[in-house]
C-alpha cells in the first residue's frame, strides 16, 4: 500500500527571549589579564540576571500569562516556527494552548504537524469530482482560474474522455479570455463557450446535457466588490446545481485570503463546495492558505504548483501540504523578520571576520582553478566559480557527497558502513517535500566494474531521484562477483548472484528504510514473476519494456510496437523542458516534444490474461516532426496516482538516469583506496553518492555554468568527459577543504 510521505520536523531556532531587542554598543575590549576573577564572576551574574529578565518579558508577550508556558522552550520554538510558516496567531495560540506539557522541541513540532494534518480538510479522493456535475471556479483576479480550469479539464479528459467534458467562461471583461479558453479547448478536443447571463447559461447547459463534467471559468472579482453576490446569483439560477470552488492564491497575505473566503462564502445561495490552492511555486509561505482552509472548513480539492497544463496540478494531500509549509520555513526565513539566529550573529560577527577572511579564501581557490584571462571573460569565469561553489553547498546530492567524502577520507579506516549508508537516507527524508512533487523515484540499474582500479563483476544499484528530475542519493548498492555478492546493507552472500533476487532485496530494504515516502521503482524490463512479487510486497513499479515484447490487446496477440502505433497521443509539457528531451543534431541541441498515451494490455502465459496498464511515450523532433524515440512502460500504478503524462516523463528520466550508473564506476576509480573492514561496501556507497552528484553536475539547470570551473581543475580544454567528471568533483572537494571550506 502507498505510504504517506513524512518529513522530519524543522529544527527550532533558539528562543527569541534570549536576545535583546537591539545589539548593545560594545565598549573597548579589556585585556583578559586585567579582569579580576571576582569582577568576571560579578559580570557573569549580571548577564544571567539580564537574560532572565528578558526571558520573562518576552514570555509574557508570547504566552499572555499562561502558567509555566513561558519556561517551556519547546512551546516558544513551536510558536515562532508556526508563525514563520504563515499560520495566523489565532490558530497558533490554539495549538500551543493544547500542547502537552514537558515535550521536547522536536516532539512538539511533530505533534503540531500531526494536529495540522488531522484538521486540514482535503477531499478523500477524486472520485466525487469525476462523478460529474457543473463546477465554477470563483475568486479574485489574477489567482490563476483560467489555467487551473484548463488543468482540471485535461485531467477529466484523460480519465473520462473528451466527449464527457465541456468548458464555459463568464469572463467578458478580460481581453482574450474566451480565446485563451478556446485554444485549450481545441488542444483537448473539448467545446468552449462564453456566457453573458443566467438565461444564456441555462440554455448552454441544456445543450450540453449529455456532458458529464462542465467547468465554468468566471470573471475575477475583488472580494470587496458587490458583484460577488451578483455572480453567485447568476450561478444559482443556472437551472441545475452549480458547485463553486474558490481559488486561493498561496502567495497572498493571510488577511487577504481570510477576506476572500468571507466574501465568497457569504454570497447568495449555497456555500462554496471547497477550494483549490494555486501558485504554490510562487509562495514563500504556505501557512496562510492552509490556515484559511482550516478555519473556514474549505475542503482542498487540488493544489497547483506551476503553469504547465496539465502536469502542474495534483490532488490535495494533507500531509504533503503541511510538510511543504514547514519545509518552506527551513528553506526561506523571512527577509524582513530577523530570527534569533540573526540577532545572535551580530555579537560575534566582528571576531569571525578577523579570524577568517572569505575573500582571501576565494582568491586562493580562484588562483588554483581559473585560467588566466582578461576583461569580461575573467569576470564571467569568477562568477561561474561562485555559482559552482553555491551549487555544491545547496544541491542536496552534491552537499551529501561532500559530507560523505569528508567522512570517507577523514581517518585511516574510512567512514563506518552505517554512517555512509544512513546519512543519504536521512537527507532524502529531509529533502523529500522540497525536491519532489508527489513521488520519490528509485532508478534500478547496473554497470560493469571491469578495468583498472575496479574490482570486477557488476555493480547493481538504486539511484533515488525526485519526480522533478533531480538525483538525490544511491544508498543501496550490491557488487555481484563471480562467486558471491557484496551488499552495502546486508551481510555478504556466497553462491551465484541472482539479479532478480538482488533487486527484490533492494526494494524490500528501501521500503523498510523509507516507509513513509511514496516510492516508485523504475525497472529495466523484468519478468511477470518479478512484477507479481513486487506487487505482493506492496511496492509501486514501472517497468520499461522493449517494443518487441509480446502482449495481448482486445484478445488478439500483438506486440508493444503495434500497440504504440494504434493509440492516440496527447502532448506533455513543453519541448525540451526536462533532462532527456534535448537531442544533439548537426552540432546543436534540438528540443524534443513529449507525447503520451495510456491503455491496457494483457500478458500471455500464466498470468491468465489479467489486464495491466501500459504507457506509451513518444519523443518528437521539433525540427523535422519525426519520431526520435519510442518508450513503453508497464506499471501497477493506477491512473489516479500517476497519469500517462506523468509516467511518460518518468520513462524519459529513467533513460537519462542510466549514465548515473556509469558515473558510479568512474567515481570508484577516482576514489582513494581506504583500508579497513567492509572496504568494498564502503567504496560502493561513496561511489554511488558521487555518481548522484555527478549526474546533477551534468544534467541540472546549472550544468553549463559549472562545467568551466570543473574543467579548469583537471586542466581540460575540451568538454569534460564522464570519466573525468568524478575526478574534477573530488579535486574540487579537496581544494575547498584546503582553502578553509570556501
């Protein structure tokens, strides 16, 4: 069964009460020898007394006299964390008042997270929406109603068929509103009409009587405009029930969202049926939108995370939304609201500046890496170096590789096997909400380990990637040798290695280590027995299959190539918008368009002809219009969890991830030999994490920027090869350490 993702609670900052409102002006420092012991003790007592007074004052402001609460750091940290996330003081105080006594800060954060997940109203499933009816999207201008309606229509078309869906618009004020909707309609094969008044709405709805789902895009109206009530009145007189869904912009302020909810809920007729939260990708804080849904009891139907139609819309899940709200606090503290850490940093700032000079460190690093250049080229090279260092610090895979490398070479015996294995898993748990839309992909692959500096045999590994296309970690590695198998997560096994059993072991172990994350295992083909075994474990999987594979469709034997030619395709996203959708052609990079289709087939043999879901993906050369590649994937995931467009993107990403396993072999060769027990298992884990980091260096949006500095490290004038990329990354790590961790 699919497990809900969990995220470790944000680490609470120290209490605000421990710092004064403004930094005190420091007198000239007295030499330490000139300060008598009794004077130092008295000064320490005075500082302690001042700290206590400040804590008492701040506690009174925070807790309003609640007995004992002012002396609870966990409550204070929770209060600040929830406010930073954007939740209202009313809801935060209600939570803190109910906080069980004596909890540690982490436990309090986890308790609050579970309370919010429990009380956040979300729809249980999409079935009610897809059951049919007339839905109108309402809300102020600029919240994304039209784009959201197009995404909804695309989801409905994918599940119910284009002959069951229609779109209407009442927006006659915005220039191009009808034309925009009609463009979406033509792309999806869905009718789109404009409506001026209640009479015309009744007439068109009567004409569309055989359509199962009708979606209405309404005029954006300010929550303070009396036209809100008139709009509600028109929808109430449509001749059939019209359910209104309020569109809330996650990037709006809390007071604005509260005012919008009040205005649209208190109009004419029935209350709004729920809400859709948009622009999550633009919001710095998500708490205000979730707070509005909780206090106004607005069931959240969907959440929109971008502009792309239809992939940037997901069914709302309480745990994902709450975890995302907390993740935003950790990643982007308020620019205009100083935290306790900001205030505390004022005191030692001067000492730190004297002790370590970042400019000097950077100068040393630049002189070691950058080639002598002049003019603007030198400025660009320096900026690229800064961007490379920033990526090494901020990218989860790169930062983890650097941390693991420190442990690996830090002492003579190398890092412990447990430390090298657990640290990447902890990072994945921590980064899931920030890096993934909905699923964590597990790319299963292999690479030959034959050559100089390699142990021989085959490395069987699992590369964890976000469903947005970022490599994260490779914590499960198996080295298949001639007479046995070495495993990074289990005792070594003797006998002839079995690749199928090895894969099942990795799937089982990852499920045990990441039980709360929704894993999807991406397989290179496989057998019916393997797929059934994984399904029996409760694992979700997608198996890429060759076009010549025999299947049964409509009770007739055929193969996947023939099925792929007989189905209809829909476009997915924009050409070239993800790794794998760029092709080299005549010395230039040509974007490829992705098209997807889904159907059902049956497998011949002992499976008894049970239907299984098939997703076909085509990559089209945008210059010539020719098919550049055709991919096929069988999966046990239902369409409600991952539609054909989503699985098609995963198949493209899986194809592109293969090079990550080659990076692991190259990284193995580049790593220094480390003595001690479990040497090969440790080296496989270190090589796996370096492989993930190298994949990011080569395929992330920053890849073009970092290539120059990395090439400079190894003295390469040409394009950095896959064999030399791990060498360059390891040398960069070493140089950063030698220059003080610049």
